C-alpha cells in the first residue's frame, strides 16, 4: 500500500479563550449583524461529542496513531486488495457510525437556521448528523457514507442495503460481529466509519460484490477519499454559498484540506467577516477576523439560546 504524508497537524492550543458572558454576547452580536447571511463551515470537531473520532484534534487519529494510513482514491479504484481492506474495516465500522446521534452543536446549528440567523452550512463531515439534527440547507462537501456508487455505471444504492449483501457474502464475519455485539466489545474506531480489525481476522478473506446493475463495476462509498476530487457541481455550489453570504463562521475544523480552506480564502478576498471557533491552531487563523480558542460545545448552544431569547 502506498504511503501518504499526512498534512495539516497544526499546533495544539497554548492558551484557551475564557468563555464568559461577554464572549458569548460577542458571538451572538456577530450573528445579529449578519442575520440570515452567515454561512457555517464545519469539520470533524463538531461530531466528536457524538462519539465519532476526528483526525487532527488533541486525540485525533493522525495525532495519536502516527502509523495510520488512510486508503487513497486511486487505490480503491484500481486495487482489489485495497477494496478488500476498505470494505472489511467498514463492515464493522459503519454500524457504530450510523448509530451516532446529533449532539448539542448540531442542534445549535439547526436552531440558528430555524431562527434565520444562519443561511446554511458547508460541512466536511460525511456522517449526516447536521441533517439528522434538522438543518436543511446543508452542502456535504466530501459526500456522505449513506450511499455507495458503482464506479462504472454510476448506479447508487443505500449503504444499509450494501451492508446486507456484505453480510451474506461473509457469514463468518457476520457471526463474529454478532458475537462482538453480544459481548459489548467493539473494534477500535477511526473516523468515517473505519475501525482497526481484530487480530483474529484478515481482510484477505473478505468478499465484496460487483455492481448488481452492470455486473462488472465495483462500488465505492459516495465520499471523497484522499487523492480524490470534490465533484465540480459541489465545488461550484460551495463557492456560490460563500458569494451569497456576508460572513463565514468556521467551527470544529483545522481547515487542513484545501477544499475547505479555499472557502475561507475566498471569503477573506471578498472582505467578509470570518469567525473561527476551534480548539487548536487552524490553517485559516491568519485569515480570521476573530479566532476563539475554544470548543464549539462551550459556545454554540449558549449563543443559540441567547439569540432565541432575543427573538421578538
């Protein structure tokens, strides 16, 4: 398997913003100033409280497990052994990912949209939790784990249906999964529905299907892998959402991926007010009008409540 250098392990915070009523009011005032024209940009940090690991946070996979190597787009597209590795790990990882529930941050973003303080969201997350919380104008920049697509004929089916096919093709793995569930144990989880396989299992034994429509193509999840590209339509819509906003609110992301950072760059070049709430250094700190070195869960729910109380 090819090695990939992990970019963007930005510094951990040396100080922390003390979240006082004055700080919360300053964030609320930002939303009032740009009411209905704030665009949110979120990353893995907003889903950590839902039990989904992040990549680059203080306990993130890339920081704690320096040996961890994600599967690259070209590997999944072209290599049988890489598809085996991916689907074997996802076989156990997808159920816990789908069981995750929205947390207070997701709920706060949904409330900000409902009170017309937030125009919409661009999220790098593939977990669907913003939509599950009730947000409606959400662009999933890097796709979603909810579906798989044939690389040849582009036929799409649900990940749940695909899981049933994998279970039928791999009965021993399915039985092992049931034993794990009964014992209450679970493989070590990684971001985006990935896990560390138990040492008793080898992915070389794992079977996966070809497309049931064209019968020759292979499936991949509808997400953007390392080395892959954001679809043109999605990229263009993300830029249009920045164009239509008067302010950008960045939350729970180090902005290490350029697909996200370029939206901050665009907003800065357009002279828009940029606020970043993230516990840790980000690629966009120099572009921010205001950076709060704080966790989103310590700010967003309180700000949402403040704005709700202030409604006529």
